[in-house]
């Protein structure tokens, strides 16, 4: 067995999607208090070589040949850029004639060589959850030296030169970005990034949902405000 793990294949807009996690456990440059995976024992933004890579790739090929997906969604336990073989993984998938969607929290997107790696993908998802630096440091607990300003600028730098579909995922967190002023700030970030698509979600995982989640009605209200021209 390799180090990759998978979710059951599903249909999205008529396409068969196979989600793959390319990390053996959580490796991330953030350590968010509401992360459904739990605390990060490996807080890093540096590429790491993991064992059993060839076994992992052999299993991936077997699954692709058997399931015949249309799109591979690299949605990892942490930050996928930490896997130093990410380029090879994407090249292999593209060599099978499949589209690739990559999820990153977005902080590393504007940095080389990550920018070039992400440019290989048909779709890239970047995200934001907190819009005040003080809260960013306290709630998302990033690597030392990270700032919210650089976070946003890194995504902006990537999007300006990216030719594929950039999806911007905004997570609404009760008490942190669900007020009117915060929503207006999020709208300014959307305007700066000019993404292909905006997805507005909320904290839905227990035990965080009760304290940090918002109602269906409030999610709908905020979504309308964020997406209105």
C-alpha cells in the first residue's frame, strides 16, 4: 500500500471526480483551531520526500484505469505543496488525459516553484477564512512570519498570470467574518483576485459547528452580498 488515500468517486456537473490525498498524514503551514483533521504535528511549508512513492503511483494508476474518472481532485490532509513529488503526480495524471483540480490554502501559490506547479492544473482552489491579521495569527496559527497581507498578495500574484480556472473559497466563521464590515472587506478581496468562481461555505464540522457555524439563513444572506455585482 502506498501513502495516498482516496474518497469514493462521485459525479459533479456530469463528470466523474476522484479525490486524492497525497500526504501520509497532516502536513500544513497552518494549524487552524477548527481544522477537522485535528492539530498539526508537522507544521511546515518545505517540500518533503515521503516513502513508498512508486507504490503510491502504482495504486493511483490502478484506480484511474478501473474507475475511469474525468477529473482528479488533489485535496490533501494539509498543504499538497509539501509533497516534493507533486509535479510528478500532476504530470502523470495529465499524461492520462485527465483534468486536475488542486486545493491549496493559497499562501504558497504566489511563490516559486509552487506557482509553476499550480499552473499545470486545470483548476486551482485558494481559500480564505479570517480577514484580520490578529485573528489570522490566533485562529489559523500560521508559520512564523506569515501575514494576512502576504497571504492575499500571494494569491493575487498567482491569479494574475494563471490561465486556468481559479476558484476562491470563502469560509464564513461566526464572530470573525460574518459582520457587515467583514463582508465588505471580503468583497474587496474578491474584486482584487477576480476569481473565475466564488464559493461561500461555513464551518460544518463538529465540535466547531456549534460555536463557529452560522445558520442557513445567514449563509444565504452573506452569499448574496458577496456575489452581488
